[in-house]
């Protein structure tokens, strides 16, 4: 079982906290909105992912389970 | 001795030419119900509950609103819900180059309503909502008249049919936006899941199908899946309505089998000057260079590998002396203004792209800024809640591919005679709100 981050682009207003907290998977576009790398997240990085998700003021991020066939961890 | 392939059994009464949906269309008035019924039996329960769904699946019919999603699959998904579904007929047609849905509603409203009624019967739905752009009074009047005709002829009907007129915005046709608007909200896309097949109008499973799709469905029910498949390609069977515009003596809605040669179609519409670039798939489709346009067949199998798509079947022909850069600049500005304003990448990205493209077109930006357009195309693609920004990026990329050298010349301030040619492609003013 592994996970990836999913963003709700309607809820997101570009607070940019997520990219600071989880640069391993989240970068910003030229306007400050998150670009998510949806490579499955290794177990040792899950804590960082959860911190980024919890920090989002508009609750635009969530963790999604990746089905076994494209899991890489 | 000459070998001949035996003729497939002709289906009684079925149109035999390449005009199928428009076979009964005469002049510019709607085929009356009585005349329509001489060719099409009144919709009724199609055998077993899901016999029609199975037939549509077998026919290979794909949605004609632009996404080409298999209609049978969508119906099956709606049917799997627990609550009674609702059928929405999508005639919003926000694409400025497309005229086919309004044409079909004006000429063959009963074929569309038959399709909707058949789908409703198959799904156990008792409510049909026909949605038409507020700015298409002719189509609205035609549908309203057709509904009244049907009520007179069958006062016992258990399926209610109503017409709603939608705000003149491009994204209202996106199915989550349409459902949200019907439910009383703004005509803007919503987060998915849930998709309308799960939770749509009033929380019910909702089938949202394009006007043309439902007309094909009615013909499949009447004449069978092998008749339907006898035109078109294996993966995209049937005919399609194609809205032709631009530098043509006979701009109109044509009907042709999917896979028809684009060049043949353009010849039918009689090009006025030398044919330049051709825009296939509407404003969210792709420009094709003249050699590609001369060779390609109108099907996704051939268009997708060259970065295009059939979309809603709109085709616009630029004359050889027009300026593709200026045309593209105007269209990009229209696109940026059509955003629902919800997703950061769409709002900011399309604004940045259209502004920079216009500056380049007017020689007010450095040629090196073209690289920014490529960068932003990468950043915006796939980042909206709906596919609207992806379509805009597909158009941008095709403009960069086909008119890339011209854009660079514009940026260097070289004279372009095309800038003096009046705009060819329509860019409707943005008006009206979201309700």
C-alpha cells in the first residue's frame, strides 16, 4: 500500500505552505500554485506529506491510496 | 466471373446516403411530428430494461460533445445507481465555431427528443431536461414547439420534458458545471468525484448527453447497430455533424461519415481563396498546416497523433493570406476571458499566455518570450478541475507549431500583411453572468 497527494484545484488559493513543507513532491508554478508530483510517496516521507496536508488553510490537499499495480515502494 | 460482396440486408426505411441525422431535413424548418413518425416509431420500452444500453454499447456510439466518450459505458454507469436517474440533453454549444446542435434542434428536434426519451426509458428516468444556450432563441423555440406537439399526441406520457436556457458561457457545457447550474448554482465546474453519473441533478444519477449523441441513439434504436456501423471507422462508427466556417462560399453544417477526408469536405464547402491553415475541433482543437489538412481524415485515430482531435466537429478554414498569429491572439484572449475563475493555473496561466502572445503578435515582446509560452503550456496542462485549460493549451501548442515562425517574425517587428486582413474567426463578446 502506498500513497500520493491529490490537490483540489478549486479549493486551492495558493497559500504556498505545502511546497515549503513537502518539497519532495510539491513545487510551485509561476503564480504560486502547487504542482504535485504524483509519484507514490515512500513510507519515510509520509510524515512530511501529512504535515503539508494539515497545514493547508483551505483543506485543498488529501492523501490518496495508490492501487497496488502502480505502487513503487 | 466477377466476385461480389453480398449487400448487407438493407434496414427498412433507414437513410442510405451519408446524410443520416439530416436525411429528413428540408429547408430551414423543423420536421413536424407527424412526418417524423412516418419514419420513426414512437419511443417505447425497448424490450428488456437494458436492451437499449446493450445495443448502444454494441453500436460503438461515442459522445459528440467533444470528449468522444463511449455512450453505452456512460449509460451503464448511470443505470448502476440506486435512485431513479435524470436525463439532461446538453445543447449548450458554447464553442463559437459549432452550429451543429442548434441546427439539429431547429431541423430535427423530434429525433433528439426521441433519443432522450429512449435513454430515459432504458434508465427508468421520468424526467428529461433540455438545456439550450440562452442566445439561441430559434433552437429554444423549436424544442418548445416540438415538446408541445408530443404532449398533444401523447397526453398520457409519464416522462416530463422541460427546457432550460443556459448562460452564454463556454464552460456551462462541461457536465459538472451544467448539473451545478441546474441545481441552482453558478454554471461553473465542480470538484470530481462525484461525477454526474453518480450524483447529478438533485443528487440523482444523471445522464448528460450531447444533442447530436442522442439523435444518433434514436437512429441506432430504429435501424440497429450494424446499420450504424456501416459508416464511419471501426473505433468511431457513424456519421458526424461538422460545422464548417471561415473562407468558404458555402459555410454550413455538413454531415459526413467519421473518417471522411478533410480536403473533400472543404471542397464541398467551396473555398474562396487558397486554403491556408485549418482549425479542426473548434477553438479547443488544433491548427493543421495545409499539407496535414490535405492528407488527414476526420477521425481521432488520425487527428490525435498529430496533436489534434475531432472535438465537436467544428472546422474553420483560413485563407492563405490571413494571419494565423493574429487570429490565434484573438482566440487566446477569448479563452482567457472564458475561464470560470476557479483554478489558479487556469486563471493565471491563460491570462499570462494570452497577454504575452498578444504582445509577441504586436511586436511588443522579445522573441525569447516565446519560450515562456512553452513553459506555461507545461505548467497549465492538466491542472484544472475540468479539461477547459487543457483544451486551451492544445490550441496554443498547435498555434506555436503551425505559426511558430510567423510569431517570431511578428516579435521581431517585421511587417505582416495579414494584420490588415479583417478578423476571420468569430470572437463573441463576453457577456452575461454565471446564472
